[in-house]
């Protein structure tokens, strides 16, 4: 499959995760970007860029988790991105793990809200990513996330 | 118009009750609240449980100041619009949130000079009484630039160039 430019899947849960992902838009200039999140209401945030709604991952409900993973897997199979970039939370984690199985390169940007320490889930997700980033310099580790800046 | 918001997750009754009592005591009629699904219903403030993203943006843009939980969506929205903002962290020990990150977020953002914080009910009431003196800061850019954006970009294109060889 030949492409003239990289294809990026930018995926996040709603609320703060989505707001942070949108702020990273300049990183995707020159790429084909596909945005994915759990609410149709966010479509207007991305203008005419490609936008998909995925099933949100509801932690308290196992069936919900399976449906979420399946909707993300379907999206990955359809779009075949070169890179997945996510600011979390659970849907981003699924995209990371499933993407890896498909040979897709992955980026996990830990939320700026994790300011004192890495969350357990963030560490679990980040350590699977090809590029694991924290937004606070004091949280960078040699065997852990790198710090390059934040979304402000 | 003062916008009060508890975020898209759980309600924040502890904060709403203080704000509502303050509204009742002062007779202020310029407040509107988003109370969250199943949230405690204020007696002195018009409210909705939930705001669609477009409606939320509109209310935010029109607000003269924002009172809210210390969630990143709320804080970033306030910074984008240059709105004065007062936040109170939701706490896991009260079942308001999954973890205590909001307290850490609030401390760090306060240290960066980005938000005003009330860490408990007494402090909240005290700051509400002085609310009209609250200052906003210069709006931040719509998109981030700098190290984080460059780092992600480099990762995307370096790998792309490698695979094209």
C-alpha cells in the first residue's frame, strides 16, 4: 500500500483527554489524520478532518469493554494508520495494544492531570507504547516516560 | 454570567451546595450550573445535568468567570478563553473521583499561576465572597507548540521516512 504521507489515528476519551489531544494538532501537520472519541458532539472540533465515534470503555461493565475493544479494532482495520497517538484513557489503551498487534507504531501521552505521579493505568499503557511521554519533567524516568513538554 | 461546572464524569455535590448557599445568601441571579448526572439539585441557581459540547463551549465563551472542579478539561477551557477560574478539587475519599489527581493538578496549576484554588469548603466560601475580584490571565494559544509537539512529530516522520526506504 503506497501512501504519500503518514496516516495518524488520534484517539482519546472525552473531556480533558480530548481537549489535550486536540491541542496536539500541530504535530499532525502534513499527515492524514483520523480522529476518534466516544461522543458525536465532538465532531465539530475537528472541522473537515476524518472523525469516528468509538464505543466508550466503561470500567464497571465487562461487556462494554469488549464492545469498546471491538469498535476500536474495527477502526484500526479499516483505517490502517501508520501511527496511533493517544492521550488516554481506556479507549486509547485499547488502540495501543491492538495497534501493536497489527504492527502499528504507538505514542502514549500521559495526561497533564497526572502531575504528582504516574497513574498505574498510565504506566501500564505507556510502557507498551513505542513512545511514552509524560507532561511533567519531574516524572521522566530512564526506564519510563520521556518529557519533552506539555500541552499548555 | 458565572458558569459553574462539575465535569462530564461524576457530580460534585459538596461544591454545588456551597455555591448554592452563597447564591441564596447574596441574592445573585447571574449564575448557571451544570450539575452532572444525578447531581444534587440547587435551590437558588438554574441548572442542567449535562451540556452537549457545543452548548458547553457557548456557555463558556459567554461566562464572565467559571467555578468548577479541578478537571483538566475545565481548566484548559478556561485558559483557552482567558476566563478567571476558581476550582475545587474533587476527592476520591468522598467518592467524587477515581483518584486524588485533582488535588495534585490544582496545586501544580496554581503554582504555574493558571488557576485560583479552594481546597476545602471554608476556603471556597471565602473565595466566593471575593469572586468579582478574580483575575483571568492571557488566553493560551489554541494549539500547543514546543517540545511535546515537536517530539511527536519527529517520531511520526522519522519512522515514516525509515519505512519508505
